[in-house]
C-alpha cells in the first residue's frame, strides 16, 4: 500500500481542486492510501468525505501565519507515514521540497497546473513564491504538468526536463453530459428565454481569465443587426473590487441588461447545458482548461483563445482565436453560430471521451506514482491527439 499525502491550498471550486478531488476519489484503494491536507476549508471537502477519503484542513490563519502552520504540517505529514508527498500548485509544491529532508524515503511530486504566467499582474509575494518554486524544482523527484503548455513554460523557468511528464486533466463524462431539462431550469432561474442565445464564460474573476476582452467582445457582438436575442453570462467568484470593476465596465458598454454575473455553483453540468456557446477568453496562465473539456462533454460548442492547451483540447471541434482581441472573439462566436450545432456537439463529446477521460487520468497518474525512483516517459498516445 502506498501512502500518498496531497498538499493543497484549499478545496474551493476551481479547476485544479476539482481535478485533485477526482484523482483522490479515483485512485485504486487497493494500491493507494490517500490523505489530503489543505491550508483552508472549502466546499469540495464534502465530495471527498462522501467518498470516504481522508481530508484534514490545517486551518491556516492567514497569509503570514507560517511558523505554527509549518509545525502542524510536519506533524500531520509524519502521522501519515508517507511514501509520496504530492503538492498541488506553487506554494504547496515548495512545501513538498521543504519536507523532503524530514522524510527522505518519501518521493516528492510537484503538481504544475499553469502556463505562461504574467506575474506582473500580481503582487511581489506571488512573484517571489514563483521564483522559489523554480529554484527548488531540481530537488523534487517528479514533476507532473497537466498540460503541454505548462510543460514548456516550466522548462523556460528552469525546471529539470528529466523529471517532468505531462498528464492531462480528466473529465468526468458521467457527470458532465447533455441534459436539456437541467439546462432549461438554469435558464429559467436566470431569466433567459428559450428563444435567446446564451454565451457563457466560466472562470474565477482573475486577470488571467481576461473578462475585459469577453465584455468588449460582447459589446461588439451585440451591436450587430439581428442579435437582439443574444445574452451573456459570467460564472465565477473573485475579489469584490475586481468584480465591481468588471460590472461597471459592462454597464459603460451598454450591457446592463445583456450580461449576467453569477457566483460559483455546485451544479456545473446544468450550467454548461444552459449555454449555447462556452467561451474561454484567457490571455495567459491557462494550462489544461477544465471548463472547456466539461462544456464539450455536455455537447456545448466552444470558442477559445490560443492560450495554454485550449487549442489542443478543442481540436477541430471548436473555434480558436488570438488572445486579447475582442474583434476576433466576437467573430469566433459568429462563426460558431453558423456551424451545424448537432454535428459539432457530437464531435466535441467524442473527443473528450476518447482522449481526456477520468480513466486516462487515473491510469497515467497511478503509473507515474508507482515507478519508484524513475521518471516515466510521456504517454506516446498524447502525441497522436491532433
């Protein structure tokens, strides 16, 4: 039995946390005994507890609560007698290397979830942590990137290629599937009529998701004739100050009655089924975009920016446009609307089922974690996905 300790910031709604929850639930319990340590509590803890997975919130008291937190972390990790210590995202990755001298027999694993980060958009501490993660990467045993773009970005940051592999995210196609009734229920809740065309963006309110480009594109798209029935929705949470700024921008561009702002929700399959088009407008930082794969699994066509692995995920089933270009994004929506929706929908779900399922995620990860002392080769099948 392999005792594996996952370390993550929280289990709030988000792409990386959803993947962690899915992975822990799906690992073969005859081979793995997983424990998840979180800095803070979060709503996705419920999913793990319902699956009888061990979850321990460490109740960190804030950004600067470090000394007592690190002692508690050490104690909790020691109690688990780990064979593997696996970080998820930047600071948890750093902690795995810090713990390595105390647990020399444990294999340490970085979890890289982003690409092409524009750190100028964040504070000095974020830049410092990113730099430390890169410098310490040579001391870890294995680095798992969830995207090809993340792999390439990590190499540029100085991560050791010999220790790196790519394991794409997995989409739960039993959970994310077409459901017309659930989608209509959400539309009714939001006041969206059946004859209205709904374009949606799911993502945290963060600069990397580039909501301003989405809003500008929405304003351009709405000005075209015969588009009075088009509406837009942004689903996700973030800082109130940034949210207020985005809402004000929408009002200034005349979208007050056209765009909806929805807080994070737990019924995401229903949310995706409410859309006519799903969009990712990210301008940097995107690794493997879960929301794109989830929308595709629900047979919702996607228009995405050429950032991270978004083009690879949609393949020929969706529309890819340049980032930070509202005109191109609006044109992408127009092109998507003109396509045969049923044919595109079938192709989208088929692509996810055959290339990015949870089954693939579990198999690839279990193989990587059981090759003690060795770094597995990248799955050659990944190169065949065009």
